[in-house]
């Protein structure tokens, strides 16, 4: 068993000009952010703490204040003590893993390159490999909290859905083959949201696939928030759509690509260069610069 113990260092708030470029994951209060080069950042109010982590890590998910998992190239790490120590879990693949989601401390799904799907029923003690119906790189997965419903998306407009916590999948046809990069699902699994290249975004309910108004940028992250949908993407573009009517309005944007979203308790957006923004009254306001951040992952 490989155990990684991390030591958090107090960070001095940095200006946007000194923050490095970031790519993609916030979690909650305290916020957990995954950093470029394998750093892990925890933020409570104005306090930032940073620790070195696995440099191959690409995504992070947290179930509560103690349990979290991260994925990278052929590996999954798990913490049960709020990130102080991480245990490497045995995985049956060497492919790059790109996204991970848990519905409970036991049930989780990870996805990655070439249609790789991994599932666990014991918190990652054992991971089982599944081949997705389409052999394409999968970019995002979401597992509903209260049911076994799941959605995964990827290249070539791939939209996969599962009703048994990821053990079996069906392909849902879409009117476009633009790559899908982001996915979310309501807690009961009744409604899924997927989005990606060239402003494509869809709501999926049962057999119905409802297209949202096409955006003017690539959507890099998508979330349900209250009775709405939040989409953010390249060029600092952000949009909120009402679920019931699918009517959308733009939010005053930022000067960098928006790459990740957190929705508890307020709406937060992460920029590619590490700036964390709060959305207030339709305006995007910078909150803080997060050194080395590459994304947010919501509870």
C-alpha cells in the first residue's frame, strides 16, 4: 500500500499577474482546488494552504469534509482525513483518467481515455474495469447522489447514460458530433446536463434531449444551480439558463477562460490563470488569486 502524506503550507495571497496558468477542478468551504504540477490548495476565507501532491493528477472529487478521491494517469488516490494523507488505490488500467464522481462513500465511477470506465462499490478498495460502448476519450462523469443514475461524455459528441452506477451504459444520440467536455446531474438523477465544443449544450430527461440556445464559445464547465443552469467557457464567457423555459442570459465575463464552477453556497467560477470569481447580481467579481489552481469540484 502506497500512502502519500502531505504537508500544507500557508500561502500569501498573490495577484492575478503572478498566478500561473491553470487548466481545470473548487470543492466547498473550505474550498479544495487541484493545482498544476500536483499541488493541492485548501482555502478558508482569505487563508490559503498548499501542499505538494501527485503531479499526474487531473481531477478531484470530494464526498464530504473528509472523504475525497483524485485521478491521474493510471492511478486513483483516496483520503479519509481531509487531505492530510492519501492512499494509492489499485486500478486495473494504465490509461489516463480524466474525471471521477461518487454518490456515496462506497459507490464511485471514474472515466478516461479510450472509453475507459472504472466502478467501485467499496470506496475504491476494488475498482472494476468496463469498456464504454464507444471507444473514445471520455472527459467528464457525474453520478447522481440518491440513485444509480450516471452520465458520461466525451469526444465525437459521445453521451453515455447508466442506471446501475456505471456497470452498464447506453448511447444517447445527439444532433451534433461536437466533443462534449462537461456533465452534471440532479441529485435524483432525473435530469442531466451536458455541454462542450462550439457552444453545444443539452438537457436530457428520460428519452428527451433538449438543446439549449447555442453559445458563442466552447463550454468548459456546466452545473445545475437552484432552478437554473450555469455554463462557462473560453474567453471568460458565462451564461445562466432557466431550466423550465431554457431561456438564457449572459453574465458579465472575465479576462481569462472560465474553466470550473462551484455552487455551494454561492456561485463561484474559476479562471484559467487561477482567479476565483463570485457571481453577484449578474456580475462576475474577482475574489482571490489561487496559486497553481486548476479547478473546483463541488459537493
